[in-house]
C-alpha cells in the first residue's frame, strides 16, 4: 500500500511557528529581579510603619499610600512575568499611583 496523498497534489501546510520570545524572556527576568527588590522594600516599609504606629499610635498616611503604590507595582511586575498582562510596568510603562 502506498500513500496517495502526495500523488493527488495535496500539500499539507504547517502553521508557521512563532519565534521564541527572547525579548520577553529578558524583560521577564529583569522584572523578576525588580520584583524581588520591591517585595523586600514592602516588608521593610511594613516594619517602619509598625514602629511608627507603636510610637505614635497612628498610621503614617504618606507611607501607607506609598506602600499601596508599591504593592500595585509589584502586582504589575508579577503579572507581566506570569503572562497575565502584556503591558510592561515601570520603567517602560507608567508607575502606578494611588489616588
């Protein structure tokens, strides 16, 4: 038995493979390092906020708002790394601000 598909003129068209996204990989690695730094900064600011709260008895609103912006930025970094979003975070995109 022979394969008659080639004799009939049927040609199978393979879908073109997209090239490996090297640029995205490099950005993801860089943003992963930035996310590692940011998460440590968030924990440090949480410690500072705790000390300020223990001393003054109230939260520092500026520090609270800045921490919220950092947490939103951390989400954007991790979302880009995990392919949840395609928009690049700061410094390529805008830094998230809390209104």
